């Protein structure tokens, strides 16, 4: 199993959600998807609705806090595949794994995957 470089978890922990969010928006909009769909995906994974996301962005919440307070969906473990060169299901550090879960869902949305497939229901 390939491990992320040392310091990755610390770097992700200190990053703010607000610093990455515009990239998520740009990625999905470039592929013809909407911010509403992006928020639906984020809400499925974290439980955060649009109002809460706006507060998280405004308050420059770090990814560490973002995921600490999130109510991760019980089916999040069904998110599998490769993102940034790593299999998300094999990542050992919970923060890195949760961040990559989010990256993977945004990727799937941008690639046009059907919402019911993205929002994994068993």
C-alpha cells in the first residue's frame, strides 16, 4: 500500500475548506454541473447544508475542524477508487481518507456520474 508523504495529514489539517471550495466549484461548473449539485454531494458526505457551508467558508474552518464536526454518512466507506494516486479505501489516516472521499465525490460529479451512484445507497 502506497503511503502519502510524511506531513500530508498535518498540511491537510491546517488547510481551510474555503481555500479549496472555489476549486471544487470551478471543477464541477467546467463540466456543466451546478453548485447545488456540489452542495448535495457535500451534504451527503458530511451532513453540512448550504447555510452551514457558507458559515464554514466565512469562518475559514480548517479541514481538521470540518471533518471533526461532520456527521460522516454511514455509507462513506463505499467510496472506493483512486484519487491523487492513492486508493481511498486503503488510506490509513482518517483525515486524509475523509478529504480524499470528498475529492473523489467531486471528481465523480464532474465526470457526469449519476447522482444516485455518487450518493452510494446500498
